[in-house]
């Protein structure tokens, strides 16, 4: 992994042990817990969020009454349910932490294991595997046990289809052999730092709540790429099992992406189904796990619970929304998503405003007013976010600025995105020619030489570290279709309607748009984790020292940042944006300024950075 190692800067740890979720947070967030993946240096990948709610939904009461009635009929011993509204995080459970044997539902994690590898190998899904012997895995519940034909070759993609659409165990075993990994499902959970007790003799080890993480990371696109997340959910929408959630929903128009599992044990039978119901732009996740002695009754419970939830859902949507707006910080938590897809809703960022940030905001505003009075600045905008808790504030966020060299950050992200499935493209060499001299050079100690070749990665480093325009020019002469890269970037960030404005060099960008580029790198919610790490490592070597870094002082604290400057007529603009890796509480600080003189604007940059740093260190003293 590029630049990957565990570090003390990662203050929030996602731990799942023995099927119990425990989120140890560096800063307590009373409204939203961010679920993150530890173990990286510059990034702290965002997987999902949990809303701390205590709202008792009428849906829950109706489901509980139904379950009790079915138990009295006989054949049903235990039922567990976990419900989650995917866009706002509202959830409830009924015995949601009880453990079961997930059976064939683990094939979803097997699929994720393979698609994760396909994310970095464009040829993988087309590779062929010979099916030359039966594995003879007992599964009396599956009438399609031997769908594969002996002596025939199947592509990896075809084997995934068989494993998911028809729950084919032979396809699953063939994939395990191909990848040399008999516990593919476990490998995925381990990668997410989720560990289950699967020692000998332990039959039941997973709950509806813990299983939900698989569908949540697919919906949010926070583990696989968007292409692979879409592929997975599209397959899950076409599974052959129709006697559970699909039967309960029963309207013929609502897509359901789901997987069932059945296991016959000595003591009981278990039948489960989990999935996403895509109801009118307000999708929800539903997991139902059951134990009993009568498979038919268990199937009726699954479809019955699904039917009650679906029929009640629309009626109670309004009540849920009203509840959320009455929370301690009404209407102030925000999820940044791209809503332009059908089956996925890529989660890019999660933040909320807190009363604890109000005094700091006042201090910043007072300082800015003082700078204006002294004639050091005419306009200043600030964005601050505590990255691990999501607490956030802005000052003057609606002001527009020239992006100047800040635009090189999305340039880098777009190029990294292009290299995501072919890392070797970063090492392709480009020759610097005389016509590239038209760009204004920025490097004084390491100038680019005409006739010399440079790798794409080296040019990206020069473009960011030295803010070199000649490197940027050479990079985009190499790109066959620059607009295609930009179009994809802004579409995938949900900013398509803003692309033309953002490409305009004058007075077009706002601070929250700039902040998003850094948030998605820290969260690893756009590029994969390796390339997010690499991008932030490059930003950490930026040469500009007169802004955020100066405000912190010489304390050995790492800052991954980019500055931008531009003078248009008599208006100077100077910006600095970066992630400050302070102890266990890293924060993102964006400062954008206008005035008459760069040297005076530097006073606003360093002064605001100093105020923020003093506040953060006082609130969160560094661990000794």
C-alpha cells in the first residue's frame, strides 16, 4: 500500500469484536457517529455514519406485534430485525444484536472480495476458470445446486453471477480455489477491522445489525469503487429468491437488492434475508433473521415483516423527519452525497455544527473585522472542520473567489482517478518541449528542462509541491480529452451544474467547494485508499509556509496543504487550504482572502491559523 502505516493521528477507531459495535471517538458527537476504517497514515476512510436517535417508530411496534403472533402459531422460535433509513441514518432494531448463522448471505462479502480486486485489475472479471470437478457442498435448500457444467470454462464475472443470482455453492467454491482464499468473506470483514468469533463449535456469530455494514458500504460506495458498487447492487436486484422481502413489498415497481440465507442445523432451521428497498427516492435497509423448526413459517415471517415495514414506511417518513429536526442541533448535520445514480448514493462527507464551535467562530470573525479595519484585507472566508468528529463552522461562506492554483488539487484528483485501475500510467514518461515554456514557471530551484522526460507522478508532485504551471501544462497536453476527465470528476462529486463556473478562473469558487476536495481525500470517498494516501502525501510537501503553517509555528506538526494566489487588476487574492494533523484531532482549515497586497493578506492567513490552533490545542491537549 502506498504510504500506508498505522499512526497515532487516527483518533476514532472502528472496532467490531464478537459482533458488538464499539466506536471510540476522540471527540464526542451527540448527534452523528462517523464510522471509519483505521490503519492509514494521511487518510481515515469514512464508511458510513450512525445517527444517535431514540425515536420509537410506530413501524417497530407493528413489527413486534406481528412477530409475537407468529411465535404463538408455532414453528418460530426467534426473530431479529434491523431497519435503517439509508439517507438520514435513522434506525431501529428488534433483537438486532442477536447472533445467527448467516449461511449464504456471506456470499455478498465473497462478491465484495472479488470486486475489490477487480477495482485495481481491469482484466480480472474476464479471466476464465475451468470447472473440472464437483465440490459436492451439501445444500438441500438449493434446487440449482449443479448449474455449472463440468469441463466448461467460466469467467470470473460469470461465477459471481451464479453465486449471487442463484446462490450457487459450486461457483463460490471455484472462486475460493481460484483466489486461494477459503475465507473470502472473513477477509473483507477483517479488512474493515470487524472480527467475529468463528472458533470451532461456534455456529451463530453474526447479527442483523453487524451484517448491515456490507449493504451500507455498497450503497455509500465507501469500500468499492462506484463501478463495482453498482455492479454488486445490480446483481443483488436480480437474485432468484422471491419468497421473502420481494414478496412482502409486492408492488412490482420497487427494486429490491437482497440476499437470503438458509441453514438447517441439528437444533433448528434458520432463514434470513437482508437488502435495500429502493422506495421512491427514500431507500431503506432491512435485515430479518429467524430461527425455528418450520421453514415455511420462517419464510412467512420474513415476507410478513417486510410487508409491514413497507406499508408503514411512507406513513411514518414525515414523523421521522420531524423528529430529526428537533434534535439538539436542528437541521445542522449535513451529508454530502451524489444523488445522480439509481442504486447507489456515494457518501462523500459528513459534518455537523456544534455550539462548542460558536466561541471560536466569534474570535475568527472579530479578527477578520480587525484586518479589514487595518486595510489588510477586503474580504475573508473561513471553513473549519474537525475531521474525526465532523464538527464544522464557516465564516462568510457565500463569497466567491478565483480558485487560482487551488484548482491544481482537483487537477491532481482527476489524474489520479484516471490511474485508479492502471497504476502504471502514473509512471508513463512525458517529454517537456519548447511550446510548454509558454506557461509561467514557478520552480526556481528545480526547473523543468526542455527535451527531458518526466513521469506523470513526478509532474503531479511538481504541480502541487511547487505549484508549477509548466508541469500542469505538460500534464494536460498528455491528457487526450481534458474535458472528459473534468466532466467525470464533477459528475462523480455531484457538481456537474457547477463545472463551467469552476473552470472559470475569475470569482467562481466558494470555500465549501474547495473544502470538498480535501474532505474526499481524507475520507477516501472518491479515490481508492492508496491514491488518497498518495495525494495527501504529495500535499504534505507543499513549499508554501506563510499561511496555515506559519500560524501553527515550528512544532513539527504535519500539514497537507495547497495555496493559491492571483492578482486581477488591483485585487489580490491569496488562499491557503490544508489538513493539520494535530495529535488525535486533525482538522481541515480553508482560508480565502481578497485585498490589495499579498504580504498583508498573509497576515490574515497566519493570524486565523494561529487562533484556530490555539483553540484546538486548548480544547484537546496533546497526549503525552
